[in-house]
């Protein structure tokens, strides 16, 4: 980033923020889709049953923990890659 002028840095930052928002929205959409499909089965009422609510809570917690774990692994791999590049 040091090689970029101020305008280029701002543009780059804006692109990064847009990508982060897009990634977040994709994560949220996947969470809603997966948990709805797995947990909501009774369409006779416009309210969730207690079983469906519990399933959605467990599903969303599991999904978010998995996503967090994957993110951590990517960070670890990136850190190792950066260390290897610096050694060269």
C-alpha cells in the first residue's frame, strides 16, 4: 500500500470494504438458507414452533462457529505463507 498515492489508497480501501460487505452478505444468505431448509418444516402457522426455533439457534451457532474456524485457518495459512516469502 505504501507504493500507492492517497487517491489510489482510498480507492483500494473502498474496493476492500465492498468485498467484505459482499462476503458478509453471502455468509448471511447461506446461513439463512441452510438453517431455514434444515429446520422449518411446519407451514401451517406463521410462527415457528419451539422445536424449529431451537433448531435454528443450534444451526446458526454451528454455522457461525464453522465459518469462524475456517477464517482462522485461512489466517494461519496466510501467516505461514508470508513468513516463507520473507525468508526468501
